[in-house]
């Protein structure tokens, strides 16, 4: 309303009082000057109308996030949910090719689950949650998920066969993630849980 009022008033001044002293209006690099007072008032009115229109019109721009970014956020969220009950100090990220990694220190409890997150070239391949039973020298796998947080069943104890969810100390787990095979060798020594090697599997 203020903009329309200034526009009308400026028009009246411009037509009826052309010799009324004018002035100068500068907005950034844009500058308008006039001998008469009407033209600057009209310019000011137009500026008010445009400013109101920019704040009142709905934002028709496309979302700032791309499909790829949205997918990445979705994947991150599903892993966050998968690991929501595990504290950060019981989660370890492994890049393909990693070896001799300590994933649980001797001072940390062995009575709650441990998580491994698998990456290849920093891209998430999947994750695994498992438990260690030191007195029996074995590991029990709870779940393994792929990059889409879907449970996988394509894994086995490559060292001895049998129950695929159970690994004896230093056994090798073989699993298929995103149509590729990987091996993971877990061990327990002097109170520490270690990953001896995580790598691509080539028969």
C-alpha cells in the first residue's frame, strides 16, 4: 500500500508541480535524480512494490538439494538408525584394504555389541554388528546390512563352514556387498578385538 501511495503521490507532484524541488535516490549502484520532486517519489514507490512482491510471492525455485544429495542423506539416516543403540566408541569404519586395526581396546566392555562400517573409496558398502565371547574365543554375528541398509544373507565362515553367524578366533568371514565379495578376519588377543584384514575377495 505504501508503494502504491508513493507512486500515485509522485505522479500527482510530477504533473501538477513539475517545478517543485527534486532530489536524488541511490540504491546500491542504481541512482535516480530529478529536478522535480515527482520522479524520485515514483521510483521509491516502484521499489516498495517490488520489495513487497519478492517477500509475498511463493518461492517457486527447485529445492537446493539434488537427488544425489537427498539419497546420500537418506543412506546416512538409515545407518544412523541402524547404529542408534551403539555409542560412537563401539563403532569403527574400515576402508577396503585395512589391516591390523584395533576396534575394541582392552579396557572396553566385551558384553555389548560392536559395529563395523565398511567403506570402499569412502563410499559406504554396508555395516555389521557382532558380539565377542572372550572365554569361548569366538564372535557371533548379529546382522550385516548393505549400502541401502537392507539385511544380507550372502555371507559365510570361509575358514571352516558351519554356522555362518559364528566365527572362531581369527576365522575369516566372506560376504557379498553390492555384488562384490569381501573377506574380513577378526581376532581377539590380550583383551583387544582386532581386524586382521578387510579386503576384496578374488577366488
